[in-house]
C-alpha cells in the first residue's frame, strides 16, 4: 500500500512565469498563477510547478560538484523536429553531438537539464 501519491514536480528558478511559458511551449497545457509560484497543467499528464528561488544557481551538465539532482525525459516522435522547436523556445544544447543515440540533452532557459527522447 502506497503512503502517498505524486502531486506535482516543482522546479526552482529565477522567473516562474518565464519558465512555465517555456515548458508550455514544449508540452502544451495551461498556465495558472503568477509571481513566486506558477503551475503548468499539461494535457492528460502530470502538472509541473515553478517556484521562485532567490539566488538560484543552475546545475551543470555533467559535473559531480554541481550535480543536476534530477532531470525531465520528454518523449518525442522526431528528435530533429523537436530539437528545432525547443531551441527556438530558448533551450540550450548540452549533449547533442551523437546523432545516432535515441536521446539528446538540453538546458531549459533557467539551466535545468532535460532530455528529448525518441525511446
């Protein structure tokens, strides 16, 4: 028997509205809230929340002394097409050189790593 169920994944960031807008562009959905806490309700899936974190320092990819702690795997049908779109929204490539792999690693505008996966 489970003790709890997952409510929402929360990402710390310097600008919750801006980061919610980035992920709404990637995942779709509707944004609710403003200021220090913003929710993104994705269509048919879990919600993401974005929390203001004064002094936020983004993780580094890869770096043992500045660990990413977690990342999002986002499933896509076409890696090349999805890459073009996330870069247009403000993502930065972190590990995308090996085009034979089924995944590529990017950073969102606040620096959180995420993967596009054709898995």
